[in-house]
């Protein structure tokens, strides 16, 4: 058995790459999906495909079309969702994706620093599991495959 | 026909009360639901019912149980969801509720100041309608009932 | 028992009004929903609520937000959908609504002139019932209530 | 990961073949499904299997049975739907399939010439993405697989 | 609380009328739905609404459209389904409706004479309850309302 | 707004009656459903309706038909489920009903003495809310209606 | 692409074997499922696994448990259902399975001799396709894979 | 075809290992999933991943997060669920999982000693099949693959 894992969260640093490398080292049978990790490309994808837009609002409208198409396809293909929160950025997409995952019946792992316990408390309650590090999230998935 | 409307968003000011009063003046057949609007009670509801908890994390865990019970019951009863974003606060519950509403097939109206167009762009794309004011959100619902 | 009926179809003439009056004369326990029947208001609703848009495409984008919000709310409230086709207009919304109704498990009545049998053949196949007149559609609904 | 893509739209020219060839050149991991592309066979499939029918209406009834069986099986197998509109033909099946796809939660890409923005406005609103060319539709799907 | 009950079964005698009268005498809060009980009207409803058809097969096709429209609307409105089998008639609609009810998650009561235990064994296994008489079926529903 | 509440749990004492009386005193807009509370009647309902059975196993089979019919109808009608555990009895039906409620998306309140925290830990995790007394469960429901 | 096909119908002759052989000769990518085709084993499977039962009714109860377990597992695995009716036998399981398939959204092919058009008329209306022979049913499935 | 089978039940002895070995000897195409079978690890998994907790209740809360994540992922991957009851232990998780499986439409096999017929009667009624031994459960699954 192999599990498909959607990695929801900010796209400003390489946390997904780190997580994937750790999973690979541990030889976990996981296949990872997620949003476009190149931030400027994520912002520009609308104009890249559709050409120049009227203004910044329209540019964002166009980009979000392609980003949400991607998320919808990949989240529907996933067996479990990991959502990572941190101190920086608004992270509204992360919260939106976490809310959607729970409503779709997808098992949900929340990674957040303990400091954020108050603003994530309802998100934490919707998640199956709340951890503080990427390594713990992988431990949770590794546990699914272990029998001893 | 009467519509049940869930009002997702922050609970730090009285925007829901304003919206309800406007709707009443316009005699719109709407019944509004939402989270506990008394902020400190929302934070303390866990200890209010279960008694004192070990620490702040446990207190939050306890509170979120009751807040999410409330949200799940009321959102399932709703025909449409309005989610309001503003400049202040983290608003992760708002994003989580909006994501859940869309995944549940509930029609979704997003209210946000135009300044926030960039961080709300994927949320905007999931919403049926994006407006900037509470009055516009009510216009959208009023339009559902009008025939001329 | 009362049934909610969504009336999908073009908004260029008053076929819905005729149908409603006939139903009322026959005292059928039906409650009718449908799109905004004032055509120019349907086209302008985006600018009416959101203000002037960049161009005709954006104006249409804005209008369709409010029109689809209305359709989604009302079709979810309906027990049965009537879709009317005629010789004039593109009627793509009618076909889209009929396809959506069938996919949502809503019973579907198709009204179309026999001349249109070829281009509506797959739509006809998805419908529970295909008739040629509004009166026949109401006969079909009346039959649901009759026991003799 | 490989995606199954249903190609809804008219069957009077070879647009699907062009799209498939472009996808193959780009080595995109896509598997395409769609309606019978041989138009006269699509019209005659009822009589081909069931024998001669009473009249043109019955012939169409018979054909639509087999065409809709095909569409239902293949759309249920698909991860994403592309619907193409053009200037010619009624294209009611395209609109019906697009409406069904959205109601089934299938991600939807709409291809239409900009000239058609007005009559496709509600369809465009239901789609995840609206583009003007087949190449753009494939760019959208390619974007789903890219990480940089 | 009132329950809606769909009465699936043959339409050649007045078993539904007897059941309704018994329920009324017992003042059970039940609202009964079912197929058209006038057998010849059920067979002729297609031609009654659509006019004369080519042959007996087409006449049946036309009638079944209206009969299934009725069944789909009313079964979706029902909280529980009673399916009655007897020694006479093919009763394929009864079996079809029972199969559909179970697949839709509708609670199912099967009434059949004990002699029919062998051919109804898989139907019996799908039903919540198997009884031999209409009175027993009503006892089962009465039990739902009782607390002592 | 009124909420329907299913009360899952043992039927050996009158905890439901106490809970209903408390709710009534507090004028909470709740309508309560649950299993047959007369224990011996619950055990005998199969033979009461169907007559004497072969042996104790068959008697139980017959009774469970009617008990599960009742539970399925009433749980489908409910907006929220309360499941009560205590020190006595096997309470497998309570656990089964709680598992079913969560899988059906019904909000779930678990009442259990703290002493039982270990054997109920996975049940507790599935519940929205875990409390120790009936009064706390009603506080949780009261909170759903309060705005201050 | 390969399709899983559930073959509903009587188990008194070898029609499934004939159909499978024809499909194999035509090299159709179909995998067939169906009920136990050894009739006496189907009747005895309850006693074979559970041992001797009290009487014929109990024996049937026991057998139907295992037969319905099999049908539920295999129908959930199927992409399309073929239901065959003939002149002989009660065929209530066939009608039940056809009703269930339609309610589960499984595409449905009905095979029945034209003589049976009257008693199968509502079943025919629920099916996507109605044919008279096994060869025609396979033509319908072959058509799903053809592009010319 | 291969079936995924979730083995719900206590984790105090090696019944799953015995069942897996029997299935292997019989070369049944079954893939087994289940909870962590190392009982103390199942109890400690929360502290193993999250570190030391405040008290025994919190330790259990933490463990149940990971155990339910595992169960939800694996049960969603399963085609059929086997639930085993015995004389010892509370077995509330077994009952909870069985209730969830039935509510999710997963076919369910119940293994229980005949002595337990009374307390398992409603569980038995929800199951497709009730047997007394692991060997009988495997016979039931073997029967799904047999054609003679």
C-alpha cells in the first residue's frame, strides 16, 4: 500500500522538500502532492497562461483559477492531508485547505508551533492529529504502516 | 421561503449585529446563525462547562470542542454561508469555515476589503460571490428572492 | 405535501408566468423558483452590486457570480426541475442546469418542441420525462399528487 | 500519477485528435476519454445495435441511450473534464456535460473563444478555469504536475 | 414528528387503502405515498399526456417515464419504505423499488407471505424488518414512536 | 430553530427521562429521540410482532430487526447525537451508535465518567465534545443557541 | 482502461459463461463479476458455513447473508451493471440489483426479450440501455472503447 | 481482483496473525489492515510522538489521535470489514468501528461466540454476515471469489 499525501501550507520556504527528503530516507511509501512551490510562478500563472490582465485584482483572479484547479485535482487524489502553520504569513489558504480536507472526510494532520495553540485551536480540533514538527507528522504516517 | 445564513468571521466587533439589523430593516426572510459572539466566553466555554484545565493549551482544546460542535450543527442547518475578512486578526477560523462550506456544497459569499485581494485570492475563487461590504452581501441574498 | 420546482430556461419571454398562472388555476401545491426573469437586470446585476467593471467580459463575470449563487441556492431547495428549450437563443444555461439537476439526483422534466428532438436527444435521455408543452409538464406534476 | 481527462464538446471536427497529439508531444501523463467522434456513427449507434426504428425521434432516442451510457461510464472514470465551445453548432451536450461535471465535483476547464463570453458567462463561472485555446487547457493540466 | 412512508408493491388491489385506514384508526402520525393505484391509468398515463404512441412498446416507454418521475420524487421525500410481495404478479417494480430504497439508505420493511421465503430471501436480507401482514408493518412503525 | 437529539446509551435506568426533564425546565428547544426505554419490551419486540421464535438466538434476531429500524429512522432525523457510557453493562450498542453517528457526519456528544477515560479514548476522540454529566451535555447544546 | 461489469440475473443456466466467452473472443477489456452461479451451492452456502439451520426459512436467511455480502462487495467494485431478464423464474434479485445499481449511480444495461416489455417498463426506464440479447449488451460496452 | 480487509477487534492476542496465516495458506487474494497490534505501543503512541503528557487522561487523548488517524486512513482503503468480539475486554472500539463501517457502506462480517448473541444482537443485525470463527469469516470471503 502506498499513500498519497497533500501538503497544504505556505510556499515561501522549502519545508516540503525537507519533508520529502526525510520520508525518502525513511523509505516510507508516501507520494506527496501540493501547491506550486515556486512562489512567483504561483502568483503569475494566470498571466503566464492567459496573458496580461487589467490590474492586480484581475491578475490574482486569473492565478487563483489555476492554483485552485491544481489543488482540487490533487486533494481529491490524496488519502491524507498535512497542513503546516508557522509564525509568518497570513496562511489563509492553509486554513481553507484544512477546512476543506476535514469536510471531504480526508484524514488531517496539523503541524503548528505550540505558540500558535490559541489561534489554531478550532483547526486543531478538526484535525485528527496535531504535532509541532515535520518529523512528528511523518512518525504519524509511519505508524499507519507499522504492526509492531 | 426562508434562508438560513451562517455568518463566519471574527468575533471581535459587532459586524453580525449590524448585518442582522440591516436585514431586518429590509425585511429579508433570513435567519442568521454564527459562532458565539462574546469573545471571552468563546475562549472560556471549555472551562465554563468542564472546569479548570491544566494549562492554556488544554483550556483552548476544551473551548474548541464546544465551539466546533456549535459550528458543525449550525453550518449543517444553513443554506448559504457568508465569510467576512478584514485587516485585523488571524482569521484562520474564517478561512477554515469558508473552505469547509465550499467542500460541503454550501453557497458561499466572501466579504473582504479590496486591499486584501492578494491573500484572499484562492478563497475568492472558491466563493460564489466576492463583495466588499455587508450591504452588498445582503443585496446578493435579496437578489435570490426578487423576480423583477 | 408541497413540491418546490425550479424552472430552468431562457429569460426572454414570460413562459414562467404563464406556467405559474396555469398551476395556480389548477390549485397544484407547487412553489416555483427560477433565475432572475428581468433579462437586463440579470445582465447588469454584477455592476448593480459591485459597481462599474473594466469591460464587457468583466461585467459578465460579475453578473454570473450573482446569477449562479441564486441558481445554486434555489436548485438545492427544489424537489424537481423543469427545463424548457425553444427554437431561439443559445440556451446553454438551460442545458447546463439540466445536466447539473440530473447529476444531483433531482427529477427532471424536459419541455421541447418536437422539431428539436435531434439536438436535445442526450438531454432527453437524461430527463425523467420529455414533453412538448408547459401544460404537459404540469400534468406530469399533477400526476404525482393524484391517486385515482 | 496519471490523470484521466474527459473531453466534452462537439464531434464535427478533429479538435480532440489535435489536443491528444499536442499532449503526447509534451509527454503529459494524461489519458483522454470522450464521446464517439465519428458523428454519423454517433447518430446511428441506436439502429446499429437495436435495428431499424419507427421514425427519426425513435432513432434519436435509441442513439442517445448508447451515447449517454458511454458518457456516464467515462466521466465517472475521469479526474478532470475539459469542455470546448465554439461558434458553430448548438453544443447543448457540451453545456449539459459541463453542468454535470461541476455537480459531480469534477474539476472543469472551459475552452471558449472570447467572443462567446456573454452566452457562456454562467458556464465560465462554474468552471475552475476558462481559456481560449486547447494549448492553454493543456498548460493548465501541465501546471498540475510541475513543481518549479 | 411525522413520518413519510412510501408503499411499494402491486397496484391490482386496494391493499394500500386498507393499510391507510388501519393507520388512521390507530392515529399513527404517518403520511403515505405510493405509485398511481389506478392500474389502467398507470398503464395509459404516457398516452394520456403525450398522445397516441407507435406501438405497445412505445406506449409502455411513455407510461414508465411518468411513473418513474412520480416514484423518484415521492421516494426521495420518504423516511421509510414498505414493500409488499404476494403470490400473484411479477412484482419486478416492487423488487426494484426495494433495491433502490436500500441503496438510498431508506429504512425498508418487507411484507411477504411466509410461503415466499425462498424467492425473497436476498430481499429479506436487505430489509430492516420482514413481516407477513400489513398490521405487523404498522406495528413496526408504531414501535418507532412508542417509549414504553 | 429546534434541534432533534438522539440519545444513545443503555436502557436500564431512567437517565433519558432525567435529561428530558432538565431540558424542559431550562426551556431548551430540543426534541429527544432514542431507543425503546422499556428494556423487556425491547428484548421481546420481535416475538411481540412476529410471534414465538425457535430459540433465544432467533428471538434476539427478531428483536434487533425492529430496534435497528427504529434507530435508523430516528438517527437520520436527528441533528446531534448524545451517547452516554457508564460503569455497568456492555454498552456495545452505544459504541456502535456513536461510531455510526460520526461516520454519518452527525455531531456527537459523549457523556462518560472520568474513570472510563481509557476504554473510551478512541470514542472520545471521535466525539465533538466529551463531558461527564448530563447537565454538561445540555450546557453544550444550550451554548449552540446562545449569542452572549 | 479496463471495466468491471457485474452480471445480475438468474443463475439457472450458463448465460454468464456464454457472455464471457463472447467478450473474450472479441478481446474486450472487461472483467466480469456476478453471483455464485452454482445454484444449489448458492442455496446451501449458509448451512455450508454455519452448519444446519432450524428450518427452510432459517436456511434461506443464512444463505442470503453470504450471497448479499458477495453482491455488495462486487457491485461496489463494478463500473457498470448488466441485468438479464427472461421468461422463466421470479427474478426478484435481478430487479432488486437493477434498482440498487441505478440508485448507486452505476450505469445499467438491461437485457430482456421484447415480449417482456410491459412488466419491465419501469426497469427499462431506469436503465441506460435496453437490449434483447447478450451480444447487443457487449456491443454497447464495446462502443464505450471505440473512437471511430 | 484483490480485496482490502480491515480487521477490527481487540489487540490483546494474536488472532489477526492466525487469520492472516490461514488466508495465506488458502492463497486468498486478501490484503489485511488493522489497528496497531502491539498493545502497549498503541497506548503509548501519543507520548512516543508528542512527549510526556500531563496525566493519564491526556496521555490517552494523545494516543487516540494517532490510533484514529490510522483507523480512518485504513478503513477508507478497505473493501470489507471484519469485526471480532470475544468474552473478554470492553471492546468498545470494535463496536464503534463496526457501526462506522456499516454507516460508510462497507460490507461487514461479525465474528462472535454464540454465547454473546444477546449483547451483540443489534450489531449482528447491522452486519452482512455473522459467524463464530475466523475460519468461517475467511470462508465467507473465499466465497466472494468462487464461481462453482
